[in-house]
C-alpha cells in the first residue's frame, strides 16, 4: 500500500516537473524570438538610414554664398540649391533696422559662389558690390547676356524660372539672339515678361 502511494506521488511530482519544464521552455523560446526580431529590426533600420543618408547626399547640392551689408551676422554660409535670398537673410541673423528693403528681391534663388550685399538706407551701390544679380530691381547696371548666360544667371531675371531658362538656352543654341526683343520668340515669354526684363538683358 505504501509502495502504491509512493508511486502515485512520484508520478504526480514528475508530471508537475514536466509541466514546469514545458512552460519554462515556451517562455525561453518566445523571449529568444523577441530578441531575434528586435535585432533584425535594428539592422534593417540602420541599413535604411544608411541608404537614406547616401541618397540624401547624392540628391542635395550644397552651395556657398557670401552675404554682407545690412544683415546682423555677415559671413559665408552653406545652403541647399534652390534656397532663396530670404533664406540667406535668415541664416545671417536677419536684416538690420537700417536695411533698404523697398526693392529687395527676397524671392530670388541663390547662386553658388555669389556675394549678396544688402544695401543700407541711403546707400548707393558701388562697383565692388554692384554685381548683385538683380537683387535690387532697377539698381543693378550689370546686364545679363542672354546669348552666353548660364541657366542660373537667367533665372535671376524677374519672371524667368528654370523652365523658361532652359527654353532660352535651347532657342539660342539654334538661333543666336541678335536683339533683346527676340527673346519674345521663346515659347512662353510674352510682352509682359519682356517689359520686366528688357532693361536687364543684352545680346553682347
């Protein structure tokens, strides 16, 4: 009788031990799977970031611009191709109180290597600061030669964006401009646009 009770007790103990071992095994397996999943996620995430970083560096063109004059922090700054004069002003700490802004073209795209000079009230442009690429309409005596100007230079003209600049270049490659009026032969450039840019362009 005692032997029978002993066997039954032993069987119960073994059954309980088996159940516990099974439960422990399931938990360990689940934990290992979670760890593997997390590790895999980290690797994928890092790879994605690396790829994204490489793509970003390849796609973004860095340009360097020198901004001086009536800004709080004049200096040389890095920008992304497509940034505007207003972005340069912000980067330089903003305009000073005596900045001349009445005819300031803040929407013009920046050009790599250019120097932007913001005039002060009552200040007249001089030769060393006159090459400001139509930053001030009516105050820039330097005209753009539409027969040789780069796309970026053409885009500094009022009303001329990238599409029109490309069209001008395509046109002149086939037909050299003899007079500034001929720019109206370029598809999309009409009389209104010509009136805006005629004083800032030349064919010589």
